[in-house]
C-alpha cells in the first residue's frame, strides 16, 4: 500500500497543527509522500501566509520597504519552529526572498515561498528527504501544466526516493522561473504526486470531515457524503463547492486512484471517498447541492429558429467576439437563452446585443440580471423517478420562483436559476426535501 498525503493550510497553521500532522503520518507507514501547503489562518481574523507574501510583493513593486512585512512572515515560521522544539535556521531562506524582492520582484516566486518553507520545516521535523517541486513539476509556454514531462521526471525521482516531502502549489515555468498553480493548487500537486507514484490512495487532509451535501454556511450541520464519483465532484466543484480544487481530479482519474478527504482535527473519521465509479448506492437520491450568485440570462427569440442552420453558432460568435464565455444554454423551438457571469457581461452588454442582431437578425433580445444558479447533483437521480418534480414542488412550497431550468443529457445534474435573493431559501428547500425528510 502506497499513499500520498496532502495537508491544507489550516492543518499546518501553527506548531500544534504540525504535531497533529506528524502523528497522522507516523501512524500509517503507507503514507509515503507528503505534500504541505503554506500556513493558513490560526483564527478567523488571522492572515494566511501566502497573502502575507503577496503583500510583500506588492510593497516591493511599489518601491516600499518590505522589511517589516518579511519580519511578520518570519515570526510565523519562527513560532512553528520553536513550538516544535527544533533548531532550524531560516536566515538564509529569508535573505534570498529579500534579495529577490529587492532586485527583481516576481509574484509567483514570492507567493510560492509559503509552501517551500513549510516543506523544508516539515522535511526536517519528520526526518524525510525534501524534493523541491521546482525540480519535478513543469509548465509549458502557455503557463499550463506540462503533464508528460512532469509525470516522467516526477516518477523517476520518486523511484529513487521511497519517502519524501514535496511542497505544493508551484513548479518550474518554461522560462526557468518559478510558476504557480491557481490558489488552492497544492491539491493539484498532491494529485500529480499520487499519479506519478502509482499510489493506492491520495489522502487530502483539511479541516472538515469530508465533502458535505450542502454549504454549512447555509445549511446547519449538513450531512457528509461517504462516496462521490469524479463526475459528481466536478459538477459540484464547478458550481462553488470548495473542499478540493476542481483540477485536482485529472492526474488521478486516468489511473483510477481514489481521493480520500480527511479531517486533520478528527483523524479517526473516515471522511469522503472520491472514486471513478462505484456500486455503492447513495444514501440519498442527490449527492450534493451547490451554487453561485451573479449571473445574467440573455434570451434570444426568433420564429422558426430551430429550422435555421447555424443560428446557434452565430449567437455564440457574438459572445466569443466580445471575449465572454457562457455557462449554460437552455433552448426552445423559437428561443435560446445564454447564461453568463454578470460581472463579465455588464460592461459589454450593448456590444453583445448589437453583434447578435448583426449576425443572426433575431426578433427580440431580453436581458435578465440578478440570477443565481443552483446545481442539484447525484448519480441516484438517473434511477429515481420524479426527482425534478420534487425539486420544483419544494421550491414552490418555499415560494421561490424558478427562472431557468437546464438538465444535462447524463441525468447527473439539474441546474436551476432563481433570483439572487432566493438563493439560500432555495438551497434550504431542496436540502429539506431530499435529506431532512430521510433522516
């Protein structure tokens, strides 16, 4: 058995959390490769170290003195080192960070030092070899992961190192400079390591006991999901569920490696298993509910639209020419609706409208703003009759008006559009009809 374990920022926020992590790693000899994030918040009003580093970069670019800001960051690491009872010298590391900020400030390099320093400390504390992610993770000229080169180099390095600490979030760009993933990218690093190591499981440790059916900020004490498929997770992550970076599934999915979401503060909880496929029946018809606010719906009407070849392409070309991506596209015989992010669309709306008229000559165009989208996802929906009817009934009972419906051909999810102000009410109503009634 070989496992890769990734620990999030909340799991490594201070010395006490470091000790919990060490106990978890030492309790299971199969936990062979460790991927740490940068220290997160110790309490709600605290600042993540990555944000502190970005502040230092901003000061450097503005020509300000970064000394005091680096002292604050150094204090966070000194507290961890002292709390662990270590004799570990960080002078050289901070001198190098200060030199780069002084001579040639680079955002990705600066932001990556949180994971780098945490990795160095963890390597020393656990007595494990340190592998710099810069040496084993590579990006192409477009700034995207070079999967082929990364897997080849990473696999060769891991074959020579039975156990190791590999910091998350960054690698090497095509230009030889440090390049980072998007925020939360340590999840991707862990997934890359798991794929290259041909691991039996990828454990992702955070501060919750797995994936929850709904947002705990909206639903009080929502139930946890035991098993979720990659496809279900992808749908929920895209719509705002944020336990795992949505791109983290790709390096393990092709190899069938399951991801186990675990709680550092409750290590005995089994957490949630994310798998390619499963014969395990879901406890509820739905697996999860997630959503976002802030969308616009652009309704295009034209008689006999369905018989006009190329009409849809022309409409979408109008959005493409204005560099706007669309989220959903429900349609009827004489209508089609393009749903877009309001923040991307609002300043370009009249250009888009005039372009649609120029390209496709519609009868009318209507724009509706203040829209929230809610995804109801679940593999059990395919085999259960009346799922959509139950959703609509629950929303009607809660006096929520449905402004848009879109269901994928996979029958894995239903997207519902409601007014922004009805967002929380709608999620509570859907949760209640599918989960609370079965508890």
